[in-house]
C-alpha cells in the first residue's frame, strides 16, 4: 500500500516536472530563436567642437561700431560700447515700428495717406532749419510705401514725423510705442525720443544697431526700398538714395547721416564674395568724425572681411560619427550621408549634437540618427546611416547566449 502510494507520488511529480520542462523548452525556444535581440552599444566617435581659426573682421575703434551676421549675432565691436546719439539712423527704427503696426507687402503701395496741415508745417520748419526734407503739400495723397521711400531713401525728416503721426496719432504716442517695441525685441540699450533722430536723446549701442540693420534688411519691404538708386513719389517728385555709398565694393547703405551730436552715422550691409559664395554681414558705424575716417574704417572692414571668411567643413560624406558594436561581435558605423560646409566668420566654436537611434540589426544605408552643428548662421543637420550591415547572429548564438536574449524578450514584453 505504501509502495503504491509512493509510486503514485513519484509518477505525479514526474509528470509535473516533465510538464514544466516541456513548458520551459516551449518558451525557451521561441524566446531565444525568434525573440528580439539586445540593442547594440553606440559610442560617439568625436563629440568635440570645431575650433575657430582666422577670427573676425576688423571694425572701427572710432566712435562706436559693430558688425553682425544675418541672425543678429555680433561678430565684432569697437569703440564706445555705451549708448550714443543715433542721428538719422533713428529713421530705420521708425520704419520697423511703423511696419509692425501698419504692415504692407513688398513692392506694393499700401494704404493711402492724406498730407495734413501739421505735416506741411513740419516741412516748412525743417526746411528753415536746413534739415533734410522731401516736399509735400497739405491735401495731397501719398501711399505708405512712398512715405517710407522718402524717409529712408531721402532721409526726409518731414516724412518720419508724418508717418509716426499717421500710424500712432502723434509723435509722442509713437515714441511710447517705439520704446515698447525695442524693449520687446531685445534692444534694451536703445531708446528714442523722436522719430527723426535729430534729438540727442535718441540713443543706442552700435551692437544693437548692427543687429537692427540685419533685421531691417531681412524685412522684404525695406530690402525692396533700399535696392533702388532713386524712385518717383507723389507729385512726380524724384527721391534719390542718399544712403548709398561705395556700392561697387559690395556695400548697400541703409542709413547715412550727420548731426552735430551724433557725428557721421552709417548703417549698411556688406556682401563678401560673389555668386553662391556671397555672404552678408551687417554694420553700424556711429559717431565717425568725418568721411576720411569712415572711408578708412570701411576699407579695413572690407579687406579683413574677405581675409577672415573661412570655408569651414562641418562634416564630409562618409565621416564616421558613431560606432555600433553588438553583443555577438559585429561592428558598424553611423556615417554622414552628405558633405556640409559653410562660408562663415568663425569667432566661437561650432558645437555639435549627435542623436542616435537604438539599433539591433539593420541593412547598410539604414538611417540611424543625425548630427546637428550650431553655426553663426544657424543649425545645420546631416543624417547618419549604417556603413555596413548588422546581421542577425543566427540560432547558434541565440541558443548559447540565453541571458541577453531573454532579457531583451522580457524587456520587449514589458514595453508593451
């Protein structure tokens, strides 16, 4: 009886163990043979920044000066870093603020503006003071574009005041709006007390005015206006571009003026190189004492801009950026799919950020991430791909390496 009971127990235990073994084998096989593989190990080959080489162009140490790239980043500055009187370059601020409130399309006239008696009285006043002004008559109809053309191309003080009154109701109301706009857009060192710049209290830093110059040239309306040597406005009046200066050397003037308090002030764009290799920079030379000094400073800027402009190779096609190694001994590289280079003035390191995707297996050419370079002209991103195949290790490796395979299987079930 006891032997029969023991036999039954042993038989039940055997069945149970057999079932467990069969179940284990049933799970082990699929888990190891067809389950997911462990991810490869990814190591970035070179995360170092690209170091500066030739540096920045040389700017004037007279008065206050600065140059900026298209995004408003300052390349170099010289002279007085504190706010200085702006003179006629204040009108560029007037244009930006008015267009923010009353936008128009590039090359289009925009809304009509009727000249008021106050506008005409302002013209008479400025003429009596020998200040620049384009004539107008009360009751005439002009367009917003024509007012902007007269103010910027002709540096007309009359039209600066008239635009401010038309857009904001009064010059005083314009001043409040302009200072709020300057503060909102990050120009904390610049403020105005008028629309013309004739008042000494309209002041700003060279660095902020260089950045404002870049902003103005990026505005399609203002860029279109400043591209003309002259225009014809209301009443068949011809307005010449008095900001133009040394255009045959790649300079496009934005504002050029002289007042006793501000001295000679020049906002401009300098285009270095030609064709596909042309690169712009934007300048503000304020408080220059005379044209002889300005000419010398511009000549130095032009020559050093060309000498320091560097073709910087960020990455070449096929460059190894990341190395993948597998638990089963395979190795492949994430390589750049294209060559990217830039003509830039490199005054600070170009940083790079590598983003990689998890990889287990993949064919040659599989996209596995990207590398992004932060340059003075913006971010440049290049995709990465595998330079060779990462293959499945096969059933033998899977069956003989259960731990990493089952871990990957469990992790995949957990992720679900």
